[in-house]
C-alpha cells in the first residue's frame, strides 16, 4: 500500500512481532531454540554503550515494523525499509504515551526516512528520532546492525547510525 503522509511518501503498514524471544530482548513471548537458529543472522541495537541482540533478521519484513523489548524494559520499534536498511527508534509515541510507533507507516520527506505514528500521524525521523512536525519533540534513535553469518532477505549488513 502506498500513499502520502505529511507531504512525503508512505509505504506499507506495520506489524508487531510474533512472540519470539531472542537473546536479551523479545519480540513477544515464545522462545526459539535449536542449532538451526544459532547460525541465523541477528539484529542488534546499540543500547547504553553495548550491542544487544533483539531478533533474528528473518523476522523482519521490508516496509513493516516490529516492537522489540530491551533489557531495561523499554521498547524499540525496529524497521527494515524497502532498500534493506535497518532503523530503530523508541516505540513510545511521545504525544499519546502509547507504544505504537512499530505499527506506523514508513515514508520519506525531503529524503529523510520517517515513521508516522498510527494514532495522531506525527512523523519521526528514523535517522535521529526528531519529530518532523514539532521541533520540540523527539524519540530515541538507536544504531542497528546485523550480526551473524549472512544478512537476511534484503537486509543490508551495514549498521545504521543516527545522524
């Protein structure tokens, strides 16, 4: 699905995780195990100075988001854009307090990739977390990378970095 949001282009809808726990973080609840998953590429976020595994790369679908649980109980919204770049921002919408940004629409405005909140539609830059609609508001942006033998379906091996 393609449309417009706040003057930029928007793609896809977003979906939350499916209940798979990986490493120190979770995408829902049921644990993965077995040697087959040990070699799978993992998505990691830089949190408090250390890399934290948050999910397997195969769990990501281009144009959709996944909510992941961080070790301290916060949630991050993890996105794989259609170009294969990883992005991660805080999942909490600062305008409503709801943890919903992982369900937002991805798009770009003036070359800046963003997620539009599914509730009030404010746009947050995926590069640095700033709100494109209110200069005084932002969410945390996390560096993201793929760790493991090979990137998943269209996932770039390069790490994303907040600008």
